């Protein structure tokens, strides 16, 4: 009883804070999307007003649509991100399991070796990476990007996943061994489902930099057919930097697909986090 | 971890190399070999067009030459300040939001969670550009907003002033990334067993005191991980400053951090041609700094935090 | 292990169906930082070339100006750069040539269409070898809102005193921001400010060469004074100019909110399409009436051949076409404000472009002081000038302090006379 009364103002306060922060988080995105539907003069005169019938204008979108194939760019980004993400999670979890589960000579050393990559930006290896890709004929293919992003994502994935895998109870695994499960089955059947929340965390950490990377698409795959959304938007911004209609429309178009993707994945993500936690 | 010492007669465990191989191969070929190829350049220098081994002379230049060392210390200090902003603003906000979100029977929690995480998924190109627009004195979104609350006099061109630019960028970065600590802490809070909470409530420990006394100690390991991730992320940061302020990190290098300093040196900018040798020297220093930070975390913070676990 | 990885990579290429070169047609790729010009290349220049040269396909592949040099260098080092390379003037391209990444074009058919001055930006110091075909130069000056000037009864300023009087008048009226310039992007302050008005103080080529020879220093009065004048611009800039970026300045002017725009001629085509008012232009004002005037007429853009390109012949055919009067005419008219460097006079339609180019008759042209020789070392004088010009306008440093820092930076590596 007493808790119910005291929680009312408290939950009101909680809502107030959360609403305030939600506004802070969404406001800039909103300003951009709103203004992308306005005429040039209205953008400058009243940036905070939503578009009205007199100021409504989609000229920005027509300019953007006339240039470049944003749908193709989006497909490229999606392919690269999803495939790299899958590889990072699979390879990362396998390695993390090996490191956290078994005691063998060189374990710590291998762990340290795999963690080195967290500490140096991979961008520094650009020239050597590019040479490797040129030598193997992978320049201007999405494969090149996938390989680089997989390598880039692995250190952090292994670092986080092995921390979590150490917390998986030994009893469970030993029970599996007594039942005659192979080590691979123990990993895929018993351990992987238990570290789902950690996998979701790693997925988020890995996905964002891949999706948003500008540098490697620019260097490794700048051709029209392999351009990613981020690179496309950047070139666009450069080209129309004074044409704010086009700029705002391009920004909106770059934001919206990510939002959609996020809304699709966020359920999985949260379910992964919470189901693992609650069990 | 594994409890019994390995019996001597066990056959070779093939599954270990099999599990490790894909990660080690991809990682070594695409990341480590190229990176060390670059780092070893710090021991060389271009003398009359020939790559010559010069030992630590490049490091001597970096710290001995007044101009290089001034740039380096400036970037290092700026980077430290950038990190401090994240530690004192981003992480507490993240924890607070997670604590609010995890309170039981909160309505719309899913909506808040989703909305607050949105900035994190945006690219630096977009974030840099959007905030430049919003803070632009020409467009006037920021001055108009301040005007609404009667504080228009507070407006200054933040990104153009030496004394405010870096802090402003730090806060923009916090805005963008606060979702990460929020999510991690949120997951950690949810994983606290119900029995622990129930026991606390039976003892009459509720609300904030429950948070401070029961939950916070339990999520300290997660806070530790977040801190080290923030550290590594901040000392590798580059993109936001590059897209908002350009490679010269103006005004007057006041927003120059190690990442932008390295980029400018390594790849060159405008008429300045790139110097891979000095660039690698800076990269090696960044490597050492981050390595030191990670070691501090692994040996000092983490071992101590472990004691709080059951 | 590396071998194994290479094999695996090669195998995955086949699987991913990498883009193979077209069988018969030679295809050429142009690397450029001019992403603004994409449509002009796609719609005018490339069709004109391909019509005359069937069998050669050309792709214009620009990257953003800020990333161009870094991305290009990485691609050149690794051997994946395009066949044709758009050349920055002077030291940056000379460096590529010295590294053997740009081919020698001295004997390219069509090169005779350019004077030694035009070629100077892309030739070795002794002028014996040329490695890029000159495309265009740009001229600095001021573009002004004619309607605003008429409305306020301001005559086009010829001297510095008149210039500041005009600014005062605009400011007093209050309807317009007198000068549309910001310091956020730094280069505006240096390029549109310092290099724009500077030649009148250091007497164009005389001062520039004396600086290279070491006969003058950046701390001499002739070099400090333009910085002092720049500092005086501060009160006439818009509110919050410290955070005003280059596109902001352009928008301020084309939306009719500012009266004078310190300009480079490359703005012309965009301004023509965006401004709703009449525009005029005037050269940087001189100190006293009757003084010789100097203008910055800067070789800005050229195009060269990637020495490792597999399509040398096709690329040379293209370059010869770029050197032809036909290209010059299309280019200069499609992009008014980029003035052809060709010996053959090019007829331009745009009145504003004609105005700019007419100054070549009255004034002595010079190139930007920081581009030749002085930007070869570290710290780089051009980049330092960006930072210091912005500092001076922001008022965080005096002109003398800034000049001092510039000279010190230069002294750090440049020994005049050593010619290296």
C-alpha cells in the first residue's frame, strides 16, 4: 500500500526525466527531417516551424533522387554490415570460447595478441591493406570491406565475449560432457544461447562503426556499384553543400534507413539482452 | 575457470586450434600485419628518397623539437579533456537513464530505450553536420531556442571559439554515445537476480538507497568495462572532430586530438604532404598510451572489482 | 599464412564476381576533388570527348576535397588509383612527380598551347619537365550585391579608404551584413582574405619571389600589413562569424543578407544560379588612388597521368584533348570563373566572369604566395597561414604575433637559396 502511494510521484519524476532526455536525443534528427520538406527561404526564416501548406516543398528530394542510386548504396551497406556482423559474432565467439574454456599453453598470450587490435586504429594499416586487396584483385568489391570489418570487429568481440563466457557455469558444461556431447556441441548448443545478451552487446558495438564508416569505402570500394550509404551521403554533402534543401533531404535519407533497420533489430536486441538476463 | 589440472594422457585437443583459427587468421592477415608494417615505420625516415633506419630519432623529434612536442602535448591534453567529459557526463547520465528504465512497471520503457539509443546509430558525417547546422549562428536554431527560454544572451558561436569548441564537441559526442553505457548498464541491472532485490525489499531497502547499496556494487564490473571502452574509444576518436572541424581541428588547433593530429601527419592535408614516418611515430605513442590504460584497467581496476562478485 | 590468405582472398574474388574490365573499350577513370563539377563532366565534357574518340570510355570519380589528397596518395601507393589524376598546383603535385607517380608529359601533343607561366604550377623548378596539363586558373576579388549598393548609394570602392567607408555605410544602415565571411573553416580567412588583398601590399610577384629568395621575411611590413587590414574586417562580419562555415558565407550572400563577398572567381556559376539580385565585382582596393593594382590569378587545377596506368595511350589521347582549344571553350563556359590557361583566347559569355578576367589588363597578376616552394616542408606555410589568418580575424592574436609565428615555422625548415 505505502509503496503504491510513494511510487506515483517517483514514477512521474522518472517519466519527466526520460521525456526530457528523449527530446534532447531526438530533437536534432527532427529538425533535419522537418526542414527537409520546406522551401529554401522557409528553412532559413523559421527553422523551428513544421512545414505548412505554403512552405512545403520536396525540391530537395527530387534533387537527391536525380543523383546517385541511394537504394543500391543502401543494399551495399546492408550486405556489408550483416555479413561482417555475422562473421565477427561467429569467429569471435568461437575464439572467445576457446580462450575462456580451455587451459592450454599460450592461452594468455593469444588473448593479449587478439586484444592488441583494440588499441590501434586499423585505419593506420590502410596502405598495406590496400596493397593486399590490390594484389588479390579485391579492390572495388564488397568482399574487401567485409574482410576489413571482420578483422576490425574481432578484437573487441573476443574481449567482451570471453569476459562473459567465463561466467557460464562449469556444471552445465560438465553435465554436457558426461552426456557425451562434443566440445563443438557444447559450444553451439549450451554456451552460445547463454551468452546471447553479450552477443547482442557485441552486435551493437560492431554494427555501428561498420555502418557508419567512411574511410574504407572511400579507399577500398569507391566505385559506383559498391558505394555505401555513408560514402554516398558524404559525396552528396560535398557536392550540394550550399543547397540546403538537397543537403537536408540527403541527411534525412541517410538517417531513415538506419532508423528502420534499428527498429527491426532493436526488438531482437532487447529480447536478447533481457531473455538472457532473466533466463 | 577449468578446475582440475589437465591430465597428462589427454590427446591433442584439435578443437582448440579449430575454434581459434578463423579469428586468428583473418585478424592477423588484415589487421596485425598491416598495422605492424605501419608501426615499424616509426623507426625509419626518408633520407634523400631512401628509407633509412634511424632508431628512435623520430621519437626524439616528436618530444625534442619544440613544434612537434607542442602539437603532441596539446593533442594529448585535449584528448584527456575529451575523455574526462565522457567520464563525468556520459557515463553518469547513462547509468541514471538505465536505472530509471529498469525500474519495474515503468510504462513506455521500450519507447524511451529505443529513442535514446537513436543518436548512437547515426554516422559521424550526419552527427557532425547536423550539429554544425544547429549551432550555426546563421541558421539560428540554437539562438532561437535559447530565446524561447529567455537566455539568448548566452549564445556564442561555440564551435568557433577556442575556449568552448572542444567542450562542445565533447558534449556532442556524449549526446551521440550515451546509449551505449545506458544499454550495457540496463542489461547488467536486469541480470541482477530477483531474489537479491526481494531480499533487499524485505529488509526495507528500496528506491534510491536500494540502487546505491545493492545494485550499484553489482553493476560495478559493467561500469569498469564501459570505462575502459570509453577510454579506448576516446583515444582513438577522430571522425567527429574531423567532420565538424576539419583536419586542422580549428580554431587554432584547440580541438586537435591525437586522432586528428595523427591523420594530418600520416596522410597529409591540403598542401602538406603526408609523412608516414612521423605519423607512425605518433601512432606508436597512441598505442603505448592506450596499452597503458588497458593495463591499468586489467591489473588494478578489474582485479579489485572482481572481489565484489560472489 | 599470408600466402594462404591471398589464395583464399583470390578464391573469394571469383565467387563474388569482381568487376572485370570491359573487353574492347578502353576505360579511363579521372580522380578529382571537384565533386561540384560532376554533372558538367557527365553531361558536357565526357560526351564531347567520347563522341570524337569512340572506343574510349571516361568516368569522372570525384571524392570530397578534404579527403582527396589522403585518399589519392593511399591509392597511388597501392596502385589502385585512376588513370587520370587531377593535379593540385605546385608542391603537392611536384611531390607526386618526384616519387614517379605522375608521368612526364613534357612532349605531350597539345602542351604547346600553354605558356611557361601557365605550366609553371606543374613543372619542375627549372621548368624543363611538365607533368600536368593546365586546366584553369582562378582570380580573387570581391563580388557585391548591386541592388544593395544602389539602394545605399555606394559607389564601387577603388581605394582601401573607400572600401572601409563603404563598409561603415552598410553597417550603419543595418539591413545588410557588410562582409560575408567566416573563420570556422580557416581557409576562407587565408584564401579569400589574406591571399585576396595581400598582393597589393607585397607587390605581387616581386614580393613573392623575394620571399622565396629570402630577401624578404614574413615579418616585414609588406607582409604584416595585410594581416593588420584583415584584423580590421572583424566588426563588419556577421554575428558569430567564428562558427560561420564556408557554405554559410555563400548562403548569407546569395540569400541577399550580406552586401560584399570576398570571393574567388569559382563562385560565379553557383552564385548566378542562386542569387535573386544583380551582382558585380571589383578587384582588391589599392592603398592610394593611382597605385598599381595586383591581383591573385592563381593556377589552380591541372590534370596528369598516373604513371602506372595500364591505358597510357588512351589517357594521353584524352590529355591532348584537354589541352585543345575545344576543351578550353567548353570548360570555361560551363564553369564561368575557371579561366582557361590556354594561349588561344577563349570567348566567355558570362558578364561576371568577363569582369574578373578584365582585371588582367589593368592589374599585375600573381599566384598565391604560399604555394610555390614554401609549402614543401613541415610545418607547411599554406596550412599555417589558414590558422593564423583566422586567429588574426578572430582577434585572438595580433598581426605581428601571427607573422612572427609564420616566419618561425618557415625558418624551421626553409633555407632560402638552397633551392631544396
